[in-house]
């Protein structure tokens, strides 16, 4: 990353470019934050601390849905409807790798064709990392950088796999679940935990012969949502239908999100939710830093290796061996 | 837990009762390990270290499947078929609470009616804990205690929610996925990450009109499984069908698991997999102990509180605040 901060007062210059909305600078800043190198990390921290006063002013929207629900097509249409209102929109993605193969299990996805050509839109492919936690940190930082660059709506999309939805829910203001009509009881069962997290649910592909089924599903899901406890925000989740193909129902979704925004601003839960999220970020960061520092220092790694040998030969319980490491660390 | 270890040489007496297969002692031992009290934890560690040489001799089977797949009914029938062979079977469960409500999202489930009356079976309800990690530790300890008490087959069941399947996969030898026929493309998409972890897949409710669809699904899933990389064990996962209602196909599942056992014993991957799992347990325990010790000591909690204030007032980035805590800890 040697070309970053090359000016005389390099950080100040870089920050002022970022604040002016320069997308090349924004892309570089995100890449800097994604770097695993220690020197880059130091620069990234300085940069982030510098832009902190210029962050927090966007509306952060999480979007999830199973493969096949039409997520990319939806975000393409939804994003375009926002830019047509003159809003600057950025799209970030979290796509957890398969636990086993370490590669994407979904393969290449159709990108957002229209939105990617729009000068008011900034689309950033998935951050990479060794763990979902690592990816989450990078995405949180990317949100702040986009905000500093003047983006008013940040969309964080994720596929409905593993913990990623909980992770995204923890970094956005409004969480939107996309759902197909007529996917049956099984899908409802699986998605129940996710449905509890949603502030809004949209039945996609409500066009042609599918429209009637979509309306039915809308009624059913609205009933189902009533079974859950009211959210901490005091907001009752709504169910809408839309067709990205026929461009129907897209504006209504933005109206719903605006209603949510003014409702939660009025009852102060918007601010409280952001606070809670920042504190979770803090605690999650402590966890991941601890892990990194312990397993990388030679002092601990020697002790850990010897414990691993004892475990493999059945001489000590793994949890007791962990106790020994802790005693060494916190003495 | 004052009635535990009450004899003259209380630990030795307790251990000998446990090793003789006394189920009251086994239940007490599991409860002791689940206790959050420091004094109980010390006793639990002594007990576990004492029984360690008597553990590891069971076959550990993980079973997962979405709500509605007929998991309890299947385990009831499968367990009975094992006890009818004279085998001692124990059933443990991991049921992660909903991230939001902290309560079960599935409500009361039909228990295993037949198996629960069988003297060769030991069924233990879900362990409780503050986190999935905590629950996982308790379940691992419960597995060891059941093994010490002479149980030859340990079944660990879980619902298909969040990370719980990865957690269970990490503590069993054979991982069985139950699946319904004709649940469509959506479900396949969602379950792909889980399918990759499975050593066997069983299409349930293959009876009456459903039987033909089940056979079709069997062929489709067998094809789908071929798309994945071969597992580290060298084993190719198999797909079977069964009807717990008509007691069909149950014996074949046990034969499959026996074939898996002899295959992985021969190529030594059985032992290697157990080793890997013990090492993961060790590392996960370090993580959770660190978390506990840091957040509970007053030295760190004061510093953490002051950082939290700075974060809430927007004066410091959460990740930088975490850095400060780490510097204090590892100086």
C-alpha cells in the first residue's frame, strides 16, 4: 500500500479527498482497512479515527434472503429507485465461505447491472477474511468510510447461511428479509429465527401468475410476525410484496423504511440501537484481538503446543488444558 | 450440589458408581458439570480428569434436520433398534436459543416415547448456557460422562438453526442429516453448507404416497453430494430413505454407520478426527475462559466501562478501544 498517504501531510490530504467523495480514494481506503499487514493496520486506525466525526449520518439497511429469492435483482431495482431520488447509495456484501471448503458455496452471482453504472452508487464486492468476525469488522469499517464519503444509504447484503444474518443485523438500522411465496412450511421453520430479526419482509417475484400467491404469503407472514415479541425498537415489522421485473412495489419499500426511520428517531430507539451495536463491536474486537495476540506470541505458543501434545495422548482434558493457559496469561 | 461427593473418599466412590453405570449418578454428574458455581466447577474438573481414561470408547453420532422432518420420531425408532441389539444408547440435545428472545423458538417437542422407557437408554434434555459455546462445552463433558458410564452409542441431536450444526459436527464421529423429500430448490440452497458436513443423509417419512418422491429425492441428493469435495475422512456420504412410522429402512442406517466406522478405523481417519476435535475444544475453551476472566475482573471491567463511555459519545472507534484493552492485558 505504498501509494497511500504519499503527500506532504499525507493523512490530511487523503482524508480531505475521502470527505469530498472521491470514489478512487474510498476504494483505496477500504482496501487499506482490509489489509492484514501490521503497518497498514496502523495507518487504517489513524484514518478511521480521523474520519470518525464524519460518520454515522447514513441509513444502514441490511438485506438478506435465500439463494434464488432474487436478491441482486432486487437490490439493483431498489438502489436505482433511491439514486433516482438523488440519494448516494453504497452496496457492501457479506458472503460467509463454506466452513469446510473455505470457498463460496454459491459461485458467481449476477451483479447489479444498472446500479453499477450509476454515478450515485458505489458497489464493493465482499470483504475477505479468515473468519466471519474478521469479515464483519472490515464491513463495519467500510460502512464508516462510505459515510465519510457522503453516502446516505448503505446497503449491506448477505446470503442466508450460518451466522451471517445475525452479524449483519448487528451493524444495520433496518433489516429486510426477502422471501419467496409458496416455499412451504419447511422454509418457514428454518427462517423463523431470521424472521424475528427482520424489521420488514418483502415477498419477491410478485408478478404474473405468482402475484396471487405472493398476496397470500403476505397475509400469512404478517400473521406469523404477530406471534413474535415486539422488538426492542417498539416497531411492528411489515410485510410487502414487490416485483423487481415489473418495477412494482419498490417505492413502497423505501416509504416503509422512511416510516421506520422517523418512528425510531421519535422514540429514540434508533440512537439506542446504534449505541448497542457499537458496544458489541467493541466486545467482539476484544475477543478477536485476544485470539490473535495469544496464538501469535511465542511465549504462549510454546505452552500451547505442549498442552496440545498432552491432549492428543489423552493425558489432560482439553478444557483443563485451557485453564492452565489462562492461569499463565492472567497471573 | 452438597450431596455430591459425600462419602469418606467421596470422589473415588462417586467415580466408581458412575463407572458401574448408575444412571442417578450419571445424571448428577452432568448437572454438576452444568453448574455455573466456581466450587462446583472445581469438583467437575476433578471428576472429569478422573474419568478421562474411561472415555472415548463410544460411537458419537450427530443428528440434525429442520423442524418438521420428524427428528424425535426418527431418534425414537433408531434408538430402539440399537437397544434391541443390546447396545446402551444415550441421547443428548443441543437446541440453541433464539438470539433475540433467549428462549427456545421451537417450543415443546414431542419426546422419544418408546426410547425414554428403555432401560438401555439414557435421555438428557438440552443443556443450558449463556452462549452456544457454553452449551457445547457442557455437551462435550456430558458425552465423556456417558462414555464413562458405559454408553456405547451417543446421539447428539440439534435443530437446524444458526451455528449449532457446525458445533455438533465438531464433537461427533458421524454426522447424519435428515431431510424431507420434495422440499424444493430453496431448501437445497439453504442446506448446502450443512450437506457438506454430512456423512450420511436420510430422507424421512418415506411411506405411503411419499415413498416414490423419497426415492427420487434419494437419487437427486446422491448426485448433489458428488458435487462436493471428498471429505477429509476419505468417506463418500450415502443417501438412504426411511419410515419411522412403518419401521422401514432403520436397520440400513445402522449398517451404514457401522460401515463408516470400520472404513474410518481402517484408514485411521477416525482417530485423527477425534484428535482434531479435542484440539478445537482446547482452543475454544481458551476463548471462552478469556472472555469470562476479563469481563469479570474489576481491574479490567473499570477500564472497559470507561472505554464504553468514550465509544457512546463518539470519541473513539470501538476497534481502537479494544486495542487499548489488549495493551493493558498483555503488557
